[in-house]
């Protein structure tokens, strides 16, 4: 076989040489034959003649020999390619339309594939990532998801489980880098076995060792980004100290840098900038033996499955282990979720199940667009094929086989699709970049969107498949006619009926696909509109949002320590004064209509509060949320007061007293305790009242948290405000109570502007820096934008599906126009006859339009039926409308019918103006 | 010519060429003469088919080309059998014998 390849190559490379050899060989043969004849007695001339006669057709033999190798097939294909390119050049209009159509189809699909690849198909940056999974202690009954686990439980799991070869723990925290410029970073406490478990070696230095974890040594591993940004990528950073301050109670000490992770590594998310041993956590010793208490349940768990284990088997095993643990160590607190973890594969965790199904849906949708593009091009090729029949028939008559012609036509189609595919890749690169820039900050892995080798390969395969798809039918159809018939009749062919039927079917297919896409896009658009119409319950426009990391409170002075006064109270009061002063200053600044603090304008994460209302059923955790807000918040954001009063500055003083207040007598009943204890004033929302007070006026009522613990803390409801939807607008407002604001670390400053809120950013920063030196500004944005981040996924999927549907509509319209146009051209003679026989232009118009509209109408009917099934897949994406929303269906039908009508009308108008004399003369 | 008989002829031709070359390398016409001689005129080889056969057999590495300068100073293309060719010839000869005996028996029965 190698020899065959070598010979073929030689023939390709030095064709002349090989040909001359062949000539020589043939020549010699004849000479030798001649000699033989001469020896046998013939004259030289006779001998030569005899020899030549015996040999037969010299050129024929040489031809056969030349075309026997694989190189010959290659060169004929190359001939076909050049011929195809010439043909395309000669028909620029046709070429332009088909190139554009194919480029759009392949470009859209390639762009969508690059998304699917970046988000779902590309493995995560760890060793054997398909074996990695997270273990959550969920409590679905209380609506708690991604629940964290106590260390002791993790130990139990780890020792008992055989499906997991190892488990590691992690917990993210906020830490301030104290070296200038000060930065608030996300860091993670991790167990030493995390890095070996993930299987990614450091790019510099080493990772945390088990010894360091056991001895609670303060070593830190940096992320690549942090290393580059703060240390300039200097490799002598190993051994240097990192000055840190933990935002939580116990500060992280200064840590020694021991290693740097590679650029592609991130765990548990891309924000985490460095990793320290879990044992450095300030309450490690206290919490490590606890199983039940909520504050001991703070660890995320990542596990690596044993080589033979599956997720399902691991889940079953851990279910069993969990039940056993439950029997051995019965829970002592009511809200313990149990020992059974929910195991989620790491990739699924990162991307989210919802996003995955959305992307597959969109990938399917864009496939429709490609099919429509193929149908269009096939139709155009069919139409053009009629014109080329004469040429093809001549070639058949001259001896070309049908197979050879089909091969040529398919090669031409492949040339077309290859060129279109190349353009498509360029389009996809642009679209990819735009998508990555727009959605990168909000959706997982979108920032890694790019057109790489795998994507290009996909585009190449798509181009080949497309070329075969749209080339096959026309090639078969066009060459199926017998050359005899074509050559006899001239340019007109009687097989146009079959061709018209094929064309018609293609248009029917196009239109049905277009209808499905249009209805899908319509449903999503209406859902988005309904969602945008939901009133969030507070002012979102024109409000500046500045997220701050406040500096630590000052440490007590020696006098205060000696004086044994309640330092905490004093410092808290001081902080309150500073903050209210700051709010007043900002409120007085030009362009400001109001300012307030909140801990976070958005409801984040799970609500794990649990309160007790005397005389009413216990409210379990997960049903309730709490926020801290400064008294001005409701006025600033325009939240209406429904009953009672709003919070005031005096309430803050009450709060401070309650926090540091004396301990009540525990021998009283809960109700009596409620009456006599100091209570912090709070405001609740209407959802709270609806849920827990069944519509009664709650003003004046009290509730507490942790009623059985040593520090029962009481709240008194002083007012009811309107609901604020501070989560995704699809969700119902969560019952909430608002405490007065006394932040320790993070805060969000909300400033209502008279004009553009971002214009106030600079002056606000200045005022904040003056009042609270050492504050780090985490993010400056507007409330609009922050709320907008909640809907990014919905807006993305709506936008993409709308784009695909629009492309489908345009392509379908072009397809319909093309077919009707060609059909009119074909029927020119017949139309001329009609008019000559007395038909009115209006009749011709109606006839052409009727024929042209039949396939689209049939297609729409099929599409409507099909979309009834397809929209079932979309039910989870809809909001506020039915699957069979009549407005969407009506709009789609009218829209597509209207466009189809216009597409038919234009050539029909031309047809109605046919001059019978000219038409009859033309053939 | 039906495909079946061309196949037989092709296979037989290959065998005959290899047989001719098994003694010494020869040029194209020499092989044709040899085949005619050995088969006592039963097989008169078509030169075109022969040259196609040479090309095919060269591709399959059964024979090797060799350019020699004849005494007259002309370059001539000779073919030589390869080791693979010899093995092929052995195999084909055995097969042929087997088939021939089988056919003979069939015809006698």
C-alpha cells in the first residue's frame, strides 16, 4: 500500500517525467516487437506496422494507464473544483445569494456550537474532571439548596464511603489585603488534600501540606491572577508574607506564600484569589466536633469518585451511610437537615441544569436555521440546474457517465459550501466575541468563549454536511433526465412538474421550520415583556449603588478598657453616628434626592432565619428573610408604608441597647418574656403579614429568635411596608423583616439621583472616604443594572432565539421569492399564451400568487402542529403566558403570511405585465 | 467481456508474468514473448492489458522496475520479481492446481 501511495505521489509531483517514462516504455515495446518481426523475416517497415497494429490504440492504452492510479481521481476532482469555481464566478448574483445564505446558516450554528463547547463540552480545569462532584446537605422540605456541612459529618462520610476515593472541604470568605492599595478579596479555607484531589500541580512553589494543616501553619497559595496583579509575576514571591485581615470576627494572620496555581485553575469559583488551610479558621477547634448547630455547618465538600463508581451508585451509598449516621447520632436541633448529601457532578454544578437545557434548546433551534438555508440553496440549485441541463446532456452524449456528472455537481456544491463555511467561521468569530463580552460577567464559562480548533472542525463538518445536503437532491434530479430528451427539446424540459414538486416540498419544509422558530421566539419575547412589566415594589431607576467594605471598628482605648464600660455599645453608637452623618452629607449634595444604607439591595442566597412568634406556629428556616437597612431606605426607594411607622434613628439606639442589654429572667414563659424583654424595633413587609399573621395587623406584636438558647433575642414590629421584589421577578416576594442598620463589614450605599446616578459616583466616593477612611469600594453600579443581572440568562435566550427566528423568516422569504421568480421565468411562454387568449393581468397576478402561496400556507399549517409539540419543551422558560398563547400564534401566522405574500407579489406583478407578443416569441 | 472472465484473465495474467520473471528480469516485450512461448501460443497477450498489469503489479509491490542500458546504449525498462511476488506466485500456483483438479473431477463425474 505504501508503494501505491509513493507511486501516486511521484506521478503528482513529476508528471512530465513519469509521462515520458511511459512513452519510452511503450516505444520500446513496439521496437522490441518490431525487432522480433524483423527476425521472423518481415521488412523493417512491415514489421513496424505489424507491431503497431498488434499493440492497438497507443493513446488509449496510455490513457488507461494514466487514469488507473489514485492520483488520477484526485486530479479529476481538482478539475471539478476549478470548473466549479469558474461556474460560480460566472454567476455572481447566484453565488452571492447562496454564499450569504450558507454563511449565515453555518455561522450561526458555529457560534452556537462555540457556546455549547465552552460551557458544557469543555472539561473543567482539573484532572479527570468527570470524577469530581460536590456534596450538599440540602433540606428540600424547607427549601434549602446547596446546604453546607459540618466538618464532623464530612469526616463520617469520608471514612465510610467507598464510592469516593477522597473528599475535601472548602469555605469561601472575604479578606482584606492590607498592603496598599487595600483590596477586598475572596479567599477560601481549604483542607490540605484539596489540591491533590483536584489533581492540578502548582505552577510555582508547592501547595499546602497536611503537616501545615495539622499544625495550623499560616501558609497561603496564590491564584495566578493575584500573583500577576500584585506581585508582577515575580518568581521570588515564595516565602514572602501576605498581610491579611479577615472580614469575619477573627482576622486571618499574616500568611507566608508557599505556591502559585496555574492560570487555568480556579476553585471553587473564578473570584477566589488565594487558599489557606481550613484549620486557620478562627473557630476551627470549637466547631470541628459539632454536628448539628447551624454555625458549625459551613463547609462545602468536593469529592472524587473512585474509578469504577458512578454518581448514582455513590448517591445510593451515601443515602445508606446517611441513614446509619442518623440512627447513630440523632439530631439535637429541630432544623438539622440530616446526614444524607445531595451529590451533584461538578460540571453540572458550574453550569447549572437550567442553563444546560436552554443551550441545547437553542442549539436545536439554530439547526433549524441551517436546514432552512440548505433548503433555499437546494432550491436555487434546482432552478439553476434546469438552465444547465443542456450542457450536462451534451456531456452525457459525449460519454460522461451519470456518476461522473453527479460527482462534479456535488464537488461544485462542496466548493460553494466550503466558501460559505469559511465566511461563516468569520461571522461566528465575531458573534462569539460579542456574546462572550456581553454575557461573560454573568453566566458561567461564557468568558472563555472562543473559536478554537474544535469549533473550526465543527464548522468544517457542518460545511461538508451542508454541501452534501443541498447538493444531493439537485444533482440527482438534474441528471436523471435522459440526454436525448433534453437535446431534442432544446432548453425547455417537460420534467418541470417533478422539479416544481421538489421545490414546493422544500418551501413547505422551510416555512414549517420558520413557524416553529417564530412561535418559540414570540413566546419568549412575550414572557420577557410580562416579566419587565412586573412592579418590583420600589424605585429601581436612577439609583446609584455603591458596595462598600467598611473598615474595622477602632479598637478600644486603654481608658475604656480600664473603665470597664461596655465598649461594644460605645463603638457601635459611634459607628452609627458616623454613618448617619455620612447619609446626611450625601443627601445634602447637589443632584441627590435621598440616600440610605442596606446590607444588600438584592436578596441573596438562602434565608436560613427561623423565628418564633408567641401564640403562633413556629416558622421554620427557609421561609423568611431578613435585611438591615438604614431608616431612610423606604423613603429613598419609594416603598409605601401600609401600617404603623417607619424606622427612625432613635430605633438604632434601641437596637444597641437590646443587643448589649441585660439578660432576662428565664423562669418566665415565652409570652411573659416577650412582654418584658428589650426588643429591637423592626419593620415587616406585606408578605410577612400575609404568611404569618393571616392578615391581622401585626404592629406591636413581638417575635424572637433562638427561643430555647441562652440568648433569646426579641423583635417588635413597628410598621408594615409594601413588598419589595428583590430577587428574580418571576418569584413571589419573600416574607421579610427589616432591622435597623448597624453594619460590621459590608454595606451597600443607595443614592437616589435627580439625574444620572453614575454622575454622582465621584462625589459620593469622596464623601465616603472622608467619613470612613479605609473603606474599600467594591463596586459602583446602579440598582437597575444589579436587578438586570438577575435576568441575563432569560434575556440572552430570548435574544438568541429572536435572532434565529428572524434569520429563518428572512431566509424563508428569500426562498419563496426565488421560487416564484424562477417559476414565472419558466412559465413566461405559457403566461404569454394565456394573456393572448384573453386573460386579464389581474387573473395572471392571482394565479401566480395562488401558486406561490400554496407551499407557504401548507408549511405554516404543518409548522403550527409541530410547534404545539415543540413548545412543550419550553414551558419552564415561559412566564405569564400559556404555551398556546393566541397573540403569539396570530402574530406569527400573519407575519409569515404577509412576508410570503410580498415575496410572491413582486414577481407576480412582473408576470401580470407580460407582453404576449414578446413572450410568445421567446422560447 | 464479462467481469468474471476479466477477473480470471487478470489473475492468470499476473501469475504468468510472475512465472516469466521468476527466472530472470525481463523487459515488457520479452515477457509477452515468453508467455506466448510457454503457453505454446494459447495465450496471446494484449499489450495494453499487459502494461496495465505491470502498473498494477508494481503498485502491489509484486514486481520492481529496473532501468538498464542495453548494449546499443538505449535505456530499457526491465521488471524484476520481488520476494513478495515470489510468495504470491507460490500461493497462486497452489490455488490454481487445487482449482484445476477440482474442475477436472467435476467434469469427469
